[in-house]
C-alpha cells in the first residue's frame, strides 16, 4: 500500500532482503528443469533412434532414385506421382483402404458387444477375460500359420465341417478365390485385434458410475437410450484412442497378409506394406518402396488431427 511518504517508484524497487530469495527461487526452478530434461533424455533418445530417424530416412529415400547398393539421385515427388500411373499400385491402395475400413469397423462393433458381455458380474469372468486376450498376445506369425492350415483347400477344418453338415460337395479354395481371400484376411485381422478393442472398451465401461445408468432407468430410458446418452459420450476418449491406434496398425499390417496370402490371388489382397516389401526386395528399388510405405502417412496424420479434435468436442446424441 502506498502512503504519503512513499512514491510509486520506491514501491516498485524490491527490498534488498528479497533479492536472495528471488535468486534462490530461480536456481530451484532451473534445477527442476534440468532434472526433468535429464529424466526425459533416455526416452527422447530412444524415440529419435527408433522412430524419428527411420521416418526421416524413409522420407529421404522416397525422394531419390536409390537402389540397393546405389545412393541414387534426388527426384523429388517423381516416385509418388509415378506410382499413381501403375495399375498394381492403384489396386493395392484400394485394397489397403478397403481392408482397413472394413476390419476396423467390424472390430469396433464386435469390441463394444464383447466388452458389454465381459462387464457382466458372473462367476469366473476373470478367467474369461484372460482367455479373451490370447489371440492378441499370441505371436501374429504363429496365429496366421494356424489360420493358413484352417483355410487350406485340402486339409481345411472349415471344408471338413461344411462337408460333414452337407453344405458343400467339393472343397472350397478359401485363399484361391479373390473375394474369399479378402474375407479371409479381414477375418484373421479381426480375430487378432478384437481383444484389444474389447479390453480397452471394458476398462472404459468400468469407469462409468452405475448411478448414472440407474438414474436413467428411473427416468424411463431403455437400453438403447442409456447406451446413446451415457455410455457412448463417456467412452468418447477411449473410442478415439483405440480407433486411432487400430487405423494406424491395420493400414500398415504386414504379417497377416504376407503369411496368409502373400498378396494373392492376382494381387486381390495386396496391401501397401506387402507391396513395398516385395518391390524393395525383388527389384531393389528402395526409392519407390519407401514412397509406397509413406503414401498413407499424410492421410494418417490428418486422421489423427481430426480424432484429437473430436476428443475435445462435446458430442450430442
């Protein structure tokens, strides 16, 4: 407070006794900042070596005509533009989009249904929840090898079952017919990824207070109304996170398609990951292979930005 004996200039000048305290505070804040960056340094180093550097190197290769054993020259966006004029790439791009959208949509619907079942308080549910995780934690290559045997036209357990039921007279070539092959790779991807959706949605359901559902029931809301007005809005952060993760992982899925069909028949199940692998390994064209692997990167970045924005909005159902 200013008095008659003090002036504004005198009030603005700190007391000599407060100067050491200010200096000590600055040193303390600086020490905490250094400590925080020290803890973050190992993580940032690993991210730089395992994520940032490979991505930057892939971008560099995609802008060159690099071959195996040759550095190549800078060609700009020529690799990306040239791919659009090749029939196999346009088919592969369509296959990747179709495969990602269908697989993620099926996992979303079945994941919500499975999470609702796993949330029921019945005896032995803990063991059931653990068993549900087996397809997701099992090595993908081993799981797909088992599915390859089940889809085999000669030793297929599906063909044997359908034949015993009298539904078919001759074996079905599950992986030899384009439409059936597409169905097969989507089925295997859903089988492997469904537990991830279900467990995450289950964790989100467990955080919703029961009182909200009880109050909605008293107000006359049915099961569908409670799901739309309570469950979906409160699951919004979990839904956005799981969808984002699944879109990225499904669009870049390599093991499922490569082990099950190798991209066949007639490239009907070829996706960008398998095409980039085959092109880089078979022809040694690292530039085009890198361009193929990065083609959906801008789309995924845009999808990430949209989903993050949707997470911050209030949805009205």
